[in-house]
């Protein structure tokens, strides 16, 4: 009975951390892409509330930033789900 417990602890020691270095790099890159997407969405308004600004409808704010935000979330999910091959 004691050998079964010892075998389980040896397997747990071999496993180590849940994430590897690759996972953390992917997590950080996903956060950077998300931040870039949200930063590109900021702005485009007018300083004077009585004046309309067409910068509100720019390509960057309406197309590029939502694509970057979705891509960032996909990278985050992939970083969590990715399991590198054990060496």
C-alpha cells in the first residue's frame, strides 16, 4: 500500500507546474495584442461637443481594433489550452 502512495507522489513531482515557459510567453503576447486593440479603439472624438468628427468612423477604430481584440482572446485561450510535449 505504501508503494502505491509513493508512486503517485513521484508522478506528481515529475509533472511540475501546470504552465511551461511557452505558455507564459503566449499569455504575455495575448495580453499585449489585447492592450493594443483597446488602445487603438480609444480616441477619435472631438474636443468640442458641438463639432462632429469623422475620426469616429476610421478603419482603425471600427475594423482593426476589434480584430486585434478577438485575436488577443484567441491567443489567451490557446495559451491556456496548449500542452507542450514532454521531453
